[in-house]
């Protein structure tokens, strides 16, 4: 089968698709999934170079988020709710950039009828991260002000939509006028600011009537700068460090403004709080099925042979929304959402 295999560590732009990688075999509790679309993530770039905190033994197939269908020849383990041919989405540590993968059925979710494979391929990492950050960690309330940095990216634009669906007032912050516009047009943000301009925090304070924002959602590494426009008793969510620098924060501001710095590590919930995972997914699937939240997919999708190009575009911040690779061509009506 075709797969994007890491035999030796290298930048993904230097790796070609393997045409004859062995097909996986399902182990206990696993099903076989025919992968149609897969979501690109920044950590894929690190993992292919041996720079990520989780490095499986080589060779391994890169990629963690996917959407597809249960293969026609898949075993169906006891207790598994899925049947052959069911549309699903999910995530694993590795293996998504291949035509077929073996996955524990507990790692799969039913793909809502109103979603395409492309939309489903970017759900598993970004959306529960954003939801639990806003709901579980920041305890966001309707009517509060939320500032989302890197608001046009895959995680950011999900946070914008979720905050709006939860009744918040959202300020999207991005590094260019074009990405601010995308955050408003596709994400539904109420306001936008360009954080490449000096003094952008004053614009946030003006928008909020001098109060500042109640919640900061930051996946890029702008907590320090954002604390200049946080409200009394505000909550600053540390979601990631996409800019590459781990910040050092002035703790005197934490004291003086009576604020909280809150982390979110969704990947650790399966170990430390597994009971929370189905609760988050139940609430998210209800939002998706109702149409109150809808994944935003970058208009240019990449075939598996051009996966390296897609990851380079993601790395250079030329993209917005969720970037998708097509692993297989969809089969007519099976791939289309029921509109």
C-alpha cells in the first residue's frame, strides 16, 4: 500500500511516498480503516525529524488524524459499535498517512452525516483540545470576552467557533489582515486585531471598553504579550508554543491582576482523567450535528504524494483552517456529507 514512511529522520519535504509498504493487520480490539483524508499537524514536521517528545521506533508511518471507513475485510471485535463500511474519524500516535491503518475501535468516532471526510480528518486533536480548554479549564461563561491568538490556524479557528457557540464575545488575533478577515468570515469572530502591529493590546482594551478579556486562548506563545489586555480574574490558557519559544512570564502580573495561568494537555486525559473524554466528545458531536460548529478546511488539499508540500505550507504559516491530505479518492456518495 502507499504510505508516508519514516525510515530515516529527515524533513518531510525530503521524504517520498513508499508505494509498497505492508498492509497492517488488526490486533486484539482493533479494526482496519480505509483512510480517505488525513489532517496535517505541526508536530508531524518535528516527528519526521526525530525532534518530537514522542518518537516511535523506525520505520513508522507518519500522521495522527484521519477520516475514512471501516474496511470491508475488517474484523469486528466484541463490544465494537461499528460495522464494515461505517464512516469514522479518529486519531492515533502514528499511521494516518497510509491507505489503510489498524486502530483500536475506542479511538474512533462516528463521522456525522453532515460532514465530509475532509472535514472529519481534522477533528480528533484540535476540537477536543479547544473545547476542554474553554469549558473544562477556563470555565468560560456566556457573555465573557475571549481573545484567541493564531485565530486562523486549525486549533485557533476551532476555538473561535466554540467560544461563539458557547455564547462568548470573541476577539480574533492573527498576524496579518488576511488571517484576521478569515477568522471573522469563517470562524465567526466578533472583532479582529493584527498582533504584528505594535500596541495591538490597546485595541483589545478599546474593544472591551477598557475591561480587557476574561479568557486568553493561546496556541502560539503570546501569553506574555496578551497579559497586557487581560481582565481582573482573567484566565490565560497555555495551549502550545507554535512560535517555537517557551515563554517566561512575569508572575508579578499574575498576582496584581488576580489572574490564572492554566494549561491544557488533552493527550494526557486518557491517562489521568479518562472519564472526561466521552463527555467532551458527546458535547462536541452534538455541536457538529446541530451545525452550531463546522470544521474549516484550507481550500487547497494535497494528494499523498505532495504531503511534504502541505507540511511546508503549514510550517511557513501560509495556510489557515485545517490542512488536509487526500490519501484515497472518495467513492461517490460514501464520501459526501448528507446535505
